[in-house]
C-alpha cells in the first residue's frame, strides 16, 4: 500500500485533497467533535480505493515526472479542493431542507424560543429543525447513503470531473446551485404545509371557542393542544419524509454529476 502511494504520490495527493474537502463539508463528518486525525485517515483510505480507477489524464502534462511540485500543481490542488467543497456543500443543502422546514412551523407550535446549538448544522436551530435534521441523518446512515455517495458520487467524480471541466462548467454550476437553493425553500415549505395548515385551523378553532366562551382558559390548554396535534402529524408524516429524503438525495447527486461532467443543463 505504501509503495503504490509513493509511486503515484502527486496523483494520490490530488485525490486526497478532494476526499478531505468532501469530508470537511459533509454533514455529520464536518462536526468539530469528529477528530481531525480520523478525517485524514478516512480520506487517505478513500483515496487509496479510488486511486486505481481515477482518470486524471488531463493532468499528465502538468505533473512533473520527477514528482516535484510547482505553482501549477498548487492550483490543481486548489481546484480539487473546490470540487470536494461543491459536492459536500450540495449534500448540506439537501439536509438543510429538513432544518428549514422545522423552522417554518416551530413558531406555530410555540417552540420558536427554544433554539439550541445544532451540532450537525453547526448553527443555532429551533428544536423542531434539529429534530428533523436528526431524522435526515439517521436516514442517511441507515440507508447507507454514505457508501452510495462514495461509490456513485466521489468515485464517479474522479472519472468525470477535473479542474478544467469545473472551469468550463462554472456558469452551469452557479445556476444549478441557485436553482437548488430555490428548491430548498420550496421543498421545505411543502414539508411544513401540512403541519402549518393544521395548526392554523387549530388556532382559528381556539379563537372561535375563546370568543364564544370567554370563561374557558384556552391560553393554557391551547399550547398543550398545539403540541399534541403537531407531534401526531409529524408521526404520521415520518414515512413520506423518509421517501422524500431518499428521492431528493438520489436525484440531487445525479444532477450534480451531470452538470459538472457537462451532461446536464
């Protein structure tokens, strides 16, 4: 293993930078609680597996036969890091759909003030946004999407993507990410509409009851009723949410590879 790495050291370092950039931006693996040493080790093993199948022939004229590094090689390393960041950032966008959906209806549930530090998103997040983010993470791990991301995403990217194709596709990538951010809010709204709409009807019903019978103490009972109805709806929506996450992740990774490889629009 060490001998093969030393023989192909310049190519190994290029792939290793891409793998490490993916791990540093990928949800769950980008947490500060994950040891930096573990990330480097995992990136090294991923690189060793991908190395025999990588197609970096476009870099052949820019890599010195003696293995000496120059300024051109440094730019290639920066470009490889950008490709890894793009892949990891797009996966983060998919995870953000669930977190944003939780923020939409957390206020109606009465939990808007219960913001805590989300270790996965590494931002202040309402409690329901963090809950849906944890659900997405469990689906990501249980469905072996990390292996699928590695096999389909990172493995395929090393045969179809390079810095030169990245520069050629920069306009398509910007438009793709802009469209993805727009779809993020649209998908989050679709997830939140059943809960938000139901809570709106409950609020209207409580308002009518409070107007018809002022002696009823609906202020204390309404909060508990909102929470009960919300959790019942969330429990009923968990299976469709799981299917939605898998479809989003599958189509998103396929679209990203198509865009950078020049096969998409």
